[in-house]
């Protein structure tokens, strides 16, 4: 059968023109589609639309540049940590919290620890304070063994070990205690003798950020001789409900009643409520505030409960049992640091109290920020090797050997 010929010799078949009327781009296209395309084109040509489009383009360029800067910043964080910090700094905290909620894995009840709690040979100390003074006239302050929260103790649980000595005397003790319910999770506890060690507050590169702080946001090679330990600071300052002070410079305002670590020029620290137990004097070198006291005059206040969102921080998806850290001071002046992976604020307060703390405070929460390292000279005292107290902590023990984003505390030999 012969193919029909167009009535108009000038007209070509649509498929011969390379056009498809179903797409709306040929002469046979439906009229309403042609009109829609023309309206869209006219709309796009409007000056207001062009300005809005340009602004959106500039916004996306700025976001790309800003995120790129955050991801390439030398601040000691992982890529995910850098992205989360950028989001929180740009009013996207709820988005980050929602993402954490989606990935939050609550702790498992029962079980055994993944590592031994036994005290290595040569590090054990007597649980009875020695009678009389050493030949140097120094009396070591050896803390008493701690009782397990989880019933009968595992080998080494609650026993103190010496991890750092100064002038041959025990200066820093550590021990482990399991959680009472989540028994496969282990908490690290540290006792530091202020007669043998001194404390130094360091600012973070981003929090509090650049300033005339008189200290650097890391521990450079020239400042590592005598370094004994490091541990994390508190919440980001815009969430800490308090301020930061160092060598005459402030970030925010020091808030009356806020839980405060006070660093003195002689290297000692005190912990208490600002303007009540501790206050500004000419001898104060630094102050780090964070929330309210969780141990006050030896007691745990009634406000220390599981109200995590409003009082003790937005944890991973609002979960109560997460990584937390805290610091406190005993009646005889020892400094206690506690951290662990499955703690609510009440558990943290109980651990501080059990270690003898009379004034104590929470520092930070969530796994990316929790750390305690002690340092081993290994024949090279100018560049000691950091060792994580808890092998389960997420951050590398070398985090303060490069520029770091958050403030922290370094502990040196006197």
C-alpha cells in the first residue's frame, strides 16, 4: 500500500523534522503545552525572579565555601564531627540532633567488658595509706579502693594503679568501675595529687576561638616536657550557660552560681559555684564554667535527674545513657576526673561522689568529645606518647598534638 502524501508539499512529517508532538516541541504539539512553556520562559525573564535566582546561587556558593572551609579546617575533628559542628554553628542543631536520634544505639543490659580491668604488674598501690613520711618528707595521698557498682568486682575493678610519678612519688592514679546495669560498659576514674601536678587551661581554635589568651589551642613540641595528662573541656560555650576567662580575656560573661573550674597562677584548681564557693581574685588565671554543680557540699542536688534536654545537654537523640565526663575536687584537694560510655547525669554524679568529691560538675557529653590521656616518656621526655585511659574512647589520644577546636586541660609535673 502506498504511503499517503501530505496535502501541502512544503509540510514535512513530524518525525522527519526530528520533533515529537508528544514532547510539546513540534508544530503538532498541543497548544496548552506551548503556552505553558512560553509562560515559564516569560516568568523566568522577570527581574524579580532573576534577582531571587541570583541570591539563591550566591547562597549555595557561600554554603559550599563555608562547608568546604569547615571540612578542611585543622581542628582535630573527624569529617562527620566537622560537619556536625558546622551545622550547630549555623542554627541547624535540631537537624544534627535528629540525625543522631536516627543512629542512636542504646546500651545493652548485662554482659562483660571487652578489655581486662586487672592492674598491670608494677602499677598497683596499697589501699592502706603508709604510716610515717618518706625520706623526702613527702606523704603520698593514696585513695581507698572503690566498690563496684555491679556487685562482686572483677579482678582489678576499683583498685587504684599509678600511671604517673613526679620526683618518684605517685601523682596520678587511675581505676575502672563497671556500670551497675550495663555491665559490659566501663568507666574510667582518675585521681590527681595537686601537690605534684599543675593544671593549665587551653583555649580551642574555634571555641572560644582566636583571642589574646596567652595559651595555644594545642600542645606544640616545645611544650611537651613534663606533660602528664590531658582531658576534655565542657559544652560549646553558647550552650554552657556560663563563660570562659583566660589571662585577662573573656568569652561571654562569668555567671553567678554556674559550676566553675578555676585555674590559679600557681597551677592549682578549685571547683565550685561562681561567686559562692569560688570567685575572681588577682591569683585567678582562668575560669571554665559549665551548667550547675552535680555534687555540692558532698551531696547530689535534687535537680540532678534525667531532664537531659533542659539541664544536662541535648544528647544523642535525647538518650539518657551516653558518653559523659565530669570533674570534681575532694575535701583534701585531690582532683577527680570521671568519664564513661553509658552514663546518665545521676550516674556521673554518683561516681564522682563515690570517689570522694565534695564539689563536682559535668563537663561534656557524646562520644566525639570524651577523652583522658596520660603520657609515657619512653626515653623521650620532650615528646611523650599519649595513652588513652579507656581503650573504648572514640577520639585519638594524639588529638592535642595538633590544633584542636575545643578548650581542654593539660596536666604537668611540678
